[in-house]
């Protein structure tokens, strides 16, 4: 495949109340892996949506091999060999179709009207070939709704690869993947690179960028900042370019006096993966839930919130046994969950910021069946300021916010509700280093008020950086309880992998 060069010049785009891109530039070519990085709201995903045809109201110019091209639809982009794999996998997949149908959906749609019959044997065989190339063992007849988040991500990547694209855009591709799956993805990326395919790699994980990428472009506030060869920069310099200032790279752990046991779980079991879970959280304590993808961390978080049915076990809050059969019961008892899939489960993306922030405590804003909108607006404005949510006003729809700011909204709604127990499931997935610091400081504020925090994450450095104790999960069980100050990344990974 002949390599080609793409040059985006003076790209600008506006949304209601927000100028997302301001004369942005980006250049890359085939046979190279190019990192695109910036703080949340920097405009990197927006720029790639312009390139992939998701937005059509932009201004500027796009050249391929010095020839100006028109990209105002996804069809335009695909004709030019440009494919994108979005961060939010559930938005891009059709849950009631099979893995094979999702992988080859574009070709099937294009063939409609031309053929009376679908060659299911070919569809399944072709899908299996692509998955085999990825070293992914997923039955191609299986419905996408039955897959894990990591499996869905691999299906999306398989869909892009099977179309033999000239430029592949990966938006936070490793966020839901295990270490092994990430290694396989990198192997495929290097194969594509050797075939002269260009890869644009959007990620907040700097070690990955320095491992897989050749070039890096940094954006800030919708504008181009700099472009460098990876070999000519380092992580500290990249962070300073991203934020426009130096950053203390340590985790801002808040020192808090830890109280008595406030939240306790005994022998919790579900019908799928969880087996005899025993854990407790003291007042003012941050307890980590560590483990690899598929260990059961998300299932545990949902079970504690009543969003996952359990078959046995007991839950105690302040030594009182409580029954949680539904999220309504959890909220009533003062238990909050910030879920991993924020767009699907954490926020209402088509609703404004203010209604998302007040959603979990709407009773505080109603009287005699009527909502006090003025009070909603005032409280929301205060929270937007306190959390540093980047939005033109409280009326902005959440779908137009960056990933990090959407996460702040997902957390903020529980601050108004004033919960007792806060459960965070992969809260920093897809957010930049600056937003991570904001989230860590917010968690520190919660425990300083005597709240209990459960922090589930695959990021071992985060677990070591902000928690007091760690429960390591393996195959749906608690494999080991560790005191954070007395453990290490190696020990956590040992038990995460099934070590005895």
C-alpha cells in the first residue's frame, strides 16, 4: 500500500457557546504512529472527528498528498481510506447483531439493494480471519450485547482493520484493555505501520505513547501547541506543553484520620462471577479494588450499588444490616456509584449540565410536585465553579463536554446528594493528567469529610498513590488484602494474576 501524507490546516469549529478548535494544524503520513495528546477539552477528539467526517461545519483545509479533499461525511472519509475507532464503544456497535455482522456491517450495508442473499458463510469466515489476526478468540456468532467492554473494543478495531484503511485513528484504544490485550493491539499497530498504514493514537497514557509512537502533536484549548519526534522529548516536557505549566507528578494523597468501620460486606455472591466477597471500609478511608480486566471489579461495584443482582451475602452500613436490591435503595441509604462507562451509565448526555448535577437529589429541588429551577441553576453554578467543570454555562448539554468534564459531572451529582459511601469504577479512564489530579483532590475532599471511598482501577500506580488499603481481585474473588504503604506494584500484579 502506497503511503500518503495528510495535512490539516487552519481547522476551526464551533458548537453552541464553545469554540472547540481555533485554526488547528495537524500533519502525519503513512508508515508512522502519531500520538495526538492534550488535556480534556484540548480539541484532539474534535479534530479527529473532523478528519473522519463526523462533523461537517468546520472551516479550513485538508490535503492528501498535496491535493485538497472534501471531508464532510463519514462516507467521504472512508472513501479516502480514513477509519476511526471511537473511545465510547457502545455508541459505535449494534448490540443485537453478532460479532461478525458488526465487523462487516459497512460492507453488508453497501451490498443492500445489489444482492438478494447474504453469504453468511463468507461473513463469519472473514470476521474470524480478522479476529485471528488480532489473536482474539471471540465466537463470531455471539451477540455484541454479550461481550465484555474489552471484547467490544477489539471488535471495533477488527472492523476498521478489515476495511484495509490507509489511516487508522484510535481514540483511547487501550482504556478497556488488559495488559495482554494491549500488547496484541500494539503488535497489530506495528504490522499496520510496516504496511505503510498511518496510525493516529489518542491516549492519556504517556508510557504507552512513548512505547508505540514515532511522532507527537500536542494541543491545548483547541489550538496546536507543538509537534515533535518522540525521540526528542520526554513525559515531563509533554505534560508541561499540555497544561501550559509545570506539574507536580506525585499523587495528591490527603492525610486523614481514619475512623471506625462504616461500610462492610460479608460473603457477597452473584450468579455470574462474584464469589464470597468480604471487605470493609472505615470512615475517612480510601480502599482500592485492584485486578486485571475481567477480574470482577466492575461487577462488584455494581452489586454494591444494587445494579447487579446478588444471590447471597450481607451488607452493613454503620453496623446496621441494609438490603440493596435496586440502585434506588442504594441512593436512599447514601451509597453512590460513579460507573466506568460514564456516557452510558453515569450521565444523561443529551440533557444540560444543571439537570445532570441535580438528578440524584431532585427531591431537594421540588416542592408540592414543582421543580424550583432557579435553585437548580444556582446550586449547579456553584458546583461547576468548585469542580472546575469547563462549560460555557449550566445549560450546556453534557454531550458537548470533554470526557474529563463529563466525569466531573458524573461525580458532582453525588456531591449534592451528600452520600456516605462513594464507589468509583475506573474514574480516570480516558481523562488527562490534569483532570486526574482534580479527581484525586475531589476524593481527598470526600474522605476529609469522613466519607468512605471504594476505588476500583486497573491502574496500579493510582491504587498505590491514593489508597490506604487494597483488595486484589482474581476470578471474581478477593485474592488478597494489602496495606498500601506496605505493598508494591509487583505484589499487586502477582495476586492479580492468580499468584498464591
